[in-house]
């Protein structure tokens, strides 16, 4: 599955670069509000952050493809019995590939897939050995504003498509997914206009 995901991302990047009429790159940083949905899990939202970089390939005036690489902290505070208030944090390197529709005034809407690779987790040792899977698949959609010099602000909702973990025990059904709201600041520095 990992090889297929990487192959698809590389194919998308090569195709995008071939047809791009403008190109920008730059940093991105922001806040995550994450939680778990589905299954029988009871949890409260957890505050985290994301930071990384973006590439933006413009095709015409109103369309762009924007792959990103972001380090992201996610998780939730569990409220299941003896796990009440315990924070479950997982760190990921996320690779969203967003398809952006832009107006001439700078506003945009975006949607696309996201592939997240687990780098580490901060889980109480007495509960689970391996809480989160190595790969988390999600769909993302958002909106925002990007100025003519590339400075921008955006908000995005990321809905998990694959279940977070594959474990048993602690009276928790592992069939739950991640849910993340991101608010970001970014600077897409124009290289080719």
C-alpha cells in the first residue's frame, strides 16, 4: 500500500509539473484541533500544530494543484472509563495533494486526498502497545485567501477514511477515524509567473 501511495504521488507531481504555467513554494504553519469519530470511543478534542512546506503549480488563472509535506500532531483526550482524560497523541508526516479553485480576488476553495505516515506516538504505556497504524488515509476540503504576493490564510477539514488503529482491549472498538480542523498561515513565494 505504501509503494502504491508513493507511486501515485510521484505520478501526480510529474504530471502537474509538466502542465504548470506558474510555480510557487514556501512555508506553512498552523493549529490543529483533532478528535476521533466513529466506533464506541468517547473523546474530547486535542489542540496540536502543523508545520512544513507547500508547492503550488498554477494551471491557468483559476486552478492550481498544491502538494504539501507537513509535520502534524493529532489525537484526542479519551473519556472511556479508566482512560478518562488521558491524552493520546500521534505525530504524522502528512502529504496532502490539494486541488484549488481560485477567484481573481484571491479567495479559493480546495479539496483532495491526504496520506499521513506515523512518525511517533505518545500513548500511556499501560494501555496499548501500538495504538495508531503506520498509514492514515484521509480526504480534505477547505477555503481561504491568498494575496498577490503569496501570503495566505486557510482553514481545512480533514476526515479520516481509514481507521486509526488496529488493536484490541480496554473495551474500545478500534473502528474509529481521525477528524482534524486546521487553520494555517502560509507563504507561496512565486518563482515562475
